[in-house]
């Protein structure tokens, strides 16, 4: 996701983890690390919310 000139946010899957990275021209910074279980729970919660809205 671009945030501005030479500023982006990326999600990267490595082994059983998902990393959220902030990147500029000069550096890459780890913003957040999610385990496989956290991603599964987040996805389940999103699906539950969609069904609650119907």
C-alpha cells in the first residue's frame, strides 16, 4: 500500500508468520508480526462480522 512518495507498507509471509513492514527509500522497519494463529483468528472474526450484518 503506497503512503506517499517512496513510502509503502508491505505484508510478507515467512514460514508461519506474517510481517507488516514499513519501507522508505532508505530503510525497512518491522511494524508488526502476526503468528499463524493470530491471522486465523482475525480472519474468523471478519467472517463472523459479515454474517452478523446480514
